[in-house]
């Protein structure tokens, strides 16, 4: 009858096989139709001939069968690693677990909504209307990477980089790597080579809509070039996603919004560059402006109120949102993020219109409290340390608290129609 099969029992008749192909010893009514592996390295010294038998004892395996399976499993893993290279297959526990490393995004409320920050080695897409803060979020992420001692690259496909604004946001423009490509192929190839070097921690491509294929540049205006940009992005992402994961380099793609023609029901908005980026992205952030920020006199606009929705996340809980202020010429309002998070975590209490930090009275109203934090940096730094410590604790135990960061249902409002639905119907 032979020994039990080391690969698990199936509902097959008894047959003996060599590693490269099945070789039945007697006529069977049902046999495995294809070889296990066809390579010559899978020889009989590694995988001895075995007999497939039916499961018994309600699917339980005997101790001898389990040990044989483990020996065969280890032999298979060793052979794959020797042929394709060490580490080709490994147990997840020995590889350091499934934890995804993150780095700060530059916005405290957004970090909490993302479960700690932006993921390393993943593809991130940030999209939204014009003047909603996409480039500002990307520049803040670049500044945070540089503060941690990393290298960052900006692919300025729109040719609209502002060094003065970037410096005001904390970007070290002297060490920032900037590429202003002539075509989409040049932009993606340069980004891929920098990613494969392993020396760059963050690559930001601004934006996908400006990645013009070379054939479109060389052609005349008005010529139809159907699907060129979508094929370009699909091919590039197939190469870059794996290289980014191996190098631990985060790829941030900024994208614009277009409108589908003839959509009367549902959301007509769609991002440019095809749908490949939606699938390859581990994190998709939708950013929109929700209002203007007036000056103290009320005679001019000094900023915008922004809201970021996590439309897709493979590394944290999706469908959360964060709100923060963006001040023109300064970027994300750091003090506003600290005050909102401290109130959310009950570090700063609000009684009526007064904000209190322990026995310290910060001020009446949000603007007065922000002015107090601006004038007393020591208190502001102390509150920030407490907020970050408590945020780490809240995230470690998975507790869901919301204030300025909240979960929402796509059915909650017509504004929350999922734009991923290509059929034009609301979710």
C-alpha cells in the first residue's frame, strides 16, 4: 500500500509518482492531472515516491503523516531558497511578522486616522480637486522624511515646484532631489531607478495627470491617443510596486479629478491615468476643501479647512477622515492639530467655550487657545508629547475614538458616494 502521502491526502486512488510527473502504478479512476513541479532539481532524493491515500479519521492526520509532511515542507523550502535565492520563501514569524512600518505625514490628526502615519514601501495615492492641499500634504511628508535622516525625491511633472513655499513647510531644498521630466516614460523610469537604488525613502510624483506619454508629445495636438497613459501607468506600477516594497521606499502619486460624460446618477468623478493605480495603491486619500479661513479682521482669506477621507487602506482601518487647517504660506496648522487631538483624547478639556489644560486656562474660544499655545511654546510642546504618547497607546490597543477624526459610512450622505464605483451607482 505504501506510506501516507507527505503532501496531504486527497480523494484520489492510490498511485505512486516521481517529482517531475505522475507515474501511476496501476489503473486509477482519478489521478492528479498535472505534475507538481517540472524542474529537474526536484529529484527523487528530495521527494521520495509516495502514495496518495484517502483521508481517514474525519480528516485528522496521524503523527507519522504530520512529521513526513513537515520534512517534505522543509525540503521544498530549502530547495526553492537554494534555486531562487535565500529568503525567496520563509515563514512569516521568522521574517519579523506582518507589521508595517510608518513615518509621520506632518499632520497629527491625519497620522491618527492612518493608524500611525504613511506606510513604508507602499504605493499611496492622494487625489482631490484643485487647490485642496494635495501638494502641501506631499511636501509635509517629504519634510518629515528629511527630519528622520532619509532622502526624498520629487518628480515635478507639472513643472510648478515652488522652492520658497517648500522651504516654509520645512523641506530641506538643498538636499531634495528634484526631477522635471520631459515625458511620462522619463519620469517613471527615473523614479524606478531611484527606487531600485535603495537609497531613497520617499518618491513623490506630482502629478499622474501630467505624465504625458512620449507618443502624445511627438504627435500633433488633437490626435486621438486612446489608452496611452493608462497603459503607461499599468506597466510602470507592475515594476515599481515590487521594487518599492523591497527597497522600503514609499511612492506617493498625486492625482487630479476628471468628470465622466453622461452620468446622471451617482458620482461622475474619476481619477486620471486609468484604474491600475487604484488596485496597486495600499492607501488612497481623498482631500477636499470644506471652507475658508478668514483673517482676524475678516477682510481676507488666509487659509482653507481641509478634510481627508481614507477611501482605501490595506494597512489600517479604512473609511476614516481627518480635518485640519491649511494656512497659506505656512502649510498645515500644527497648533490646530495639537489642540484638536488633545481635546479628542481628553487631555485638554473644554467647558463651555473655555479650553483648559489641567489647571492652566488656555483661552476662551479656539482662536484664543491657539494664540496662547503660539505664545507659550513650552506648554505646547508638553501637550504634544502627552498627545503622541496617548495616541500610541490608543492605537496599540485598537481603541476607536473620534473628534476631527471619524469613521463614516458611504451611505451616510450623498457626498460620501464611493467614487470607485465605475458603474455610476451609489454604494
